[in-house]
């Protein structure tokens, strides 16, 4: 239902009085003074309708509150962003101008203009009597959200929501016959990330993909269709690290950047997946929150991030093509599967291989979103497992010293898994060992060995030291009846050290010199040296105590 201003009420010569919306009426009770304030001479003479004009309001897209500022948003009546915003407002109306009397109708008008990337969109709305608070609530909390609501059309809904930075808005409000200001002529000036020409290029490119890349057969499962689109994005889009810190380059958030330029940030990935799935008839939404790598530094968790939820078999699952795009080479080689494709709540952040650093997602969508889209607890597994053609990823577990190795094969289409290519344990490779406790003549020692592969250790005992009797050479010489023993004893703790053995005694020698002889020294007592003289009878003895130090 739409309303028209008619007869005496609709003879509109809208006057452009710049009366601040914050200084005019704040509630219906203040309208008597408002009427007097806005009356003009022309109104008295010709009976034309009274009107007032509000201040401009800046509305920033909540998805980009951390990156978009008020200075980035086009405002009605001002030249901004190199002239891309209009510098004048036209409230040119006729008595046949139709006024929407529902928020749904007003939102549809704004949506249509945004799809066409119009810089200035006029919405005529018949609403409640004006107040500043009512007007801002009407635009910010009703008309704009309605314009961005889900319609099922591929270039509306979340596609619009994540491809614009915000909007300015301003209104001229006419009074009805009773003096109530209820006829709103609102001008919205959205700030987009793409132009109408760029959106045309997106549409043409997607049409080409639908004719060539996504030519599905009737027998193709929904899973195959979803996977094909997801794989296309992961294989053809790279993350735009170069412009990450450039706040003036907003194209990086767009579907155009991902699809045409081949590089974007997460919003570009997510809105492209949204657009493509909508084109082939799937339910899909863009999810926003925080994401980052798991680490001891929890600040890594809190970076703005966007991903998707997708519907298959009447159930909803998470998908993050931004993070999975870094795996496309390994996926193509069959050595890895996508880690964030159609996952549930419990396993969305649980990697099944060591190909990536484990990530974390923190959803910040409101309760209406999570209540409407109930995400499954675990990942999606196709129902027709028996008919699956099986495309396996392989994860190799190498042999260790103690355990054998094997390869795990997991089908990333249906989840089928098996183990093959088993190998034997390697066994330990021990080093030469290190003495960790010296042996003594009373206690055993300890020798410790370490495996040079896995660093496992083992120990062996070192036996108690036993000292064998050393051998010395005894030389006998005639020197005033003396006999002299000389020799060496080895140090058993250090084989390079020797102790000299010397001693002497008295003996009566009547015959010639006895040559050198070798004898064993008794290290615990006395050593008796017997010398037999040549041609003589009897034994000659010498007893010497050797004090050996070890």
C-alpha cells in the first residue's frame, strides 16, 4: 500500500529550510512550537504544505566499523571522495508521488538503488509524526536493515551488506492537513566498494563460469557442486597481504577484487562464495567474527574475520575459503584435504593434518542469526558413501625407533579412511656412551648411552675396579753389599701415569753380578727377592714393602 499527497495537503512546494533535526521537535508534544517555527510567507499566501529539513546522518556498516570512518561515507549535500558523492539534493515531488507506508516497501526502494550502485537514492515514506529519535530509528534500524535482508537473489542480501561501507541520509518532511510531519522524503547516499561498471564485470564473469566451469550434470550431488565452487575460489584467489594496511583501498573487501583481480581479504572471499552459491540455488550466508592462529598470545585471536555458512541436505555447516586457499596446491596434489570445508561446531577449528597452524574462529553474529541457522555439531559426510568415487588425502606417519610407520588414507568426499604402507620400526642408534658414575674398588660405576635419533637413553654398569699385580724389573749390583730394586707400576685410573718403585737392602754377594730379572710385585704385602749366586750355595733374600697410591 502506498499513499499520495493529495488536494490541499499535496500542493507541495517544499521549502528548503535547514532546520536542525536535533533542534526541532524531539517528541510529538513539542509540535506547536515547531509549526510556528517553520511557517513561511509563501505558506500563508498560497496554502502550500509546510516542511522541514533534517541534518545529515552518517551510518557506518557494522561489518566495517573498525576500518571505515565517517570521513569515508558520502553525505547528502556535500562533495566527498573526489566528487563521487552528489553535492545537491533534489526533493522534486509531484502530487502523484507515491509514499511507501511499510518498511518493507521502503527497504525495497533502497535495495533496488543499491543493487544499481546509485549514488543518491530517494525513498518516500509515510510514517509516524516526526521526532529526531524516530527518524534515526526509522532509517538505521528499519529501512537500511530491510534493504539488506535476505531475498534469495544473488546480488542482494549479504552480497550488498559486505560490498558497501555505509551511507549518509537526510530528509525533507512535509506536514499533513493536521500539521503532523509524516511525509518523509529521505535521500540515502551509500558509499560502495565497487562501481556499477565493476558490478557489470562481476555479473558477466559469473555468467561465464556458469556456462563453462559450473556445468553440473543432473547426477552430480549437492556436495559435488559445493565442493567445485569452493575449490574454484581456493584455487584462483590469493590473500591480499600487500594492501592489508592500506585503509584507503576498500576494493579489497569486494567480490570484484576476489573474482576479477584474483586477490582480496576475507570479506572478498566470503562474498564471492555467497554470490556463486546463490547463483546455483544454495542457501548461504556470510558469517563474521574474529579469527587467528592458536598461540599463547591471545591477541592473535582477535582479528576481524569473515567466512561462510552453507546449507546442504537442509543442514548448515561452516566453510572458510580464505584459510583453505593456502592449501590448494596440496589438495590438487592429493596430499591434503581442505581443512575448513563444511565443518561443524566441534571440528571447525580441529585440523586433521599438520599442513597448517591450527586456527580459531569466534562468531559474533547476533542471537537471531544463530537461532535461524543452527550449525551442525560435526562435519558433513555425504549420505551415499557406497557410491562415492573416493578422493583420498594421504597423511604419512613415519617410522620411529620404537614404532613402525604407516600412511592414513582419508576420502575428503565421504570420510572413508584406511591405513596402508606400513613400515618396520627403525631401532635405536646408540652413541659411544658417557660415564655418569665412576667405578671404584668398592662400588660399580654407570655408563649412559643416548639414541642419536630419538634421544632415548639406556644405562649399563661399570664393574668394580680390581687391581692386578704389576711387574717390575729387579737389578742387582755390587755396591758395598747393597741390592737395589727399580721398576714402574701403572696407575689404574689413568693408564698414562706410572709410579716409580725403588728400594734397597743389604746382601752379602760373594760371586759375580746377577743379571736383571723380572718379578711380580705383591701390592698388598711384601715382596721377597731371592738371588742365587752363581757357583755358590744358598739363597739371598730381600724383602721390600711397596706403598702404592691409586
